[in-house]
């Protein structure tokens, strides 16, 4: 069965040193697939490779049966991949609504943009209440909602979410992961890149563990949680 996103034997280097060494993984349409790994495992490099920011030196990346390995980033985004970067990067001096509209910049129809905006404000009622507030004055959890909402404004087929739990309190992490599950239930495929193992496995359908630039394990959440090496590395 072919996946929506297929990464095949990818090697990505900075300078001359390979960070990713023969990485292969598949994201099935309609799923939440997680990519687990500690700091320095190569997760960020893989995200950069998918988005064309640091293209692989070998291997290929297929998205909906199209080779996107060496496409420029704007073409990859136009093909239907949106990224929610780590650290909730909002435009602090723009309002909530302005931040969201930035995400739909490629859409030329104001009618389509307004419809999407209304749908996102329905998903995030708190943002609807604060649509005129400057994003920089909001809490970390609210900024995370703005960041996810902005990613949804381009109506992506695949949402790549990088470290959504970073710097959030346990309560907000739980809230954020519930939002990710709800987005997936609306038909959007999710690739979730995370260190927070418990919450991630709780909402994922399938997972991959990256270690030192290679895929060290793959399976369902139950399979990953039952593996001794994964337990030792992540569950302490």
C-alpha cells in the first residue's frame, strides 16, 4: 500500500557529514504518524528535507505519487504540505486574524479565505473571542493555537507538526494534542515530530523512532511501547 508521503533511503548532509543515513518511512493518508527521537536524532533535519530547506543528497521523497525531493519549498507547500514549526512562531505585532490570514497567502479568492477563517475560528473558539488581539500578548497555549490555525489556512493535505509540546505546561500539552486529534478527524493527515512519547503514542496510529540519523524502530503505538529498547530510551 502506497503512502501519502514516502521517504525512501534518504541521506541528508550538512557540510560533508551525513545527519540522515538511509531513512525510509511512510505516512498513510488519513493517519496520525509520529516521528519520535531525542535531541540530535535527526528529526529536525528530516523536517527540513521534506520541506526542501535542506534537500537530501541521496534518496527520494514522494508526496501523493509525485517526486518532491528537489522542488523549491514554495512548490512543496503549494502541493499540500503545511508545517507548524517548533516554538510557536507567531507574528507578535499582528492580530490573531492577521496571523491566520498570513497562512492563506497563496489563496487568491477572498471568499475561500473567509470560509477557511470561519472554519478555523470554529475549531478554536478562544481565537474567535480574541481575533483582534495582538498575537504577541497571548499565552503560550493560545499562540500554539494561532500557529496551528495558520497552518490550516492553506487547506493542507498533510500537516507536519514539529515539537508541539515544547515549552508548554502538561495541561496545555494535553489540550494541544486533543486539537491535533480533532484536526485529524476532519480528514487531515498528520506527521507529528515529538519527544513527548506518552501523549504522542496516545493519539498516533503508527510511529517511527529515529536514533542517530537512522530509523531504529517502527510499528503501532502498542508495538513501540512494548519494545525494550524503546522503553529504556524513552520511558526511563
